[in-house]
């Protein structure tokens, strides 16, 4: 597997609004082996540009079995309906999403096929990362 490998998926999810009803949304997920610890999730909200959040792959994985996260992002399994809850907080507001577990678990499984757990550091070009940190363009 090389560092240009990517895994992507689209999934339908629900935004839970204050009165506990939900609004269906589409989200795009992307994982790139050259950034092996991160998953990008783009939330498509109407005709506006998507809102993108970056999650630790491990955060989403652990969140399938127990509540995890602190501060801006919290993830936990729903009690009985096969969904994963993702709560996001920013200076612009808070959002709670209900994500169907089967397609998310399938996506995560494919990311671990691309870059197995514990092997992430083999996909990072340390020299390039240091150069970017020390000599910004």
C-alpha cells in the first residue's frame, strides 16, 4: 500500500435539532494514507459549501463501543438503534448528528485495510513534515 491511497464514502445521517426532530443530511468521508491518523468529514448543508471537520480515526473507532472525546468532539454509541452519535461544538454553535453505524463501520474497516492500526507512522514522511513545520512557505 502506498501513501497516495485514499478511502472515501458518502453516507446519510441526521442532524438532531432542538425539538429532538431530525433533519436528513449527506456527509462525505475521506481518509488518506498520507495523513493516516485523520478522517475528514464534509457535511453538505443545502447549496452552501460543505462544512468540514477533521476527526481522529481512533476517536470514531472507539466511539463505536463507548463514549469518547472531550471538548469540541464527542462520540458515543446510541443505546439501541444502530447509530453513532457525534456531538460537535464550535464558537458558531453546537450540533448533534446521528450516523448509521453499518456504513460508518464499513468505511472504518476499509481505512484499516489501507493502513493497519499501529502502522500509521510508516505512512508519514517525517522529513517532509519537519520541513513544513520549520520552514513554512
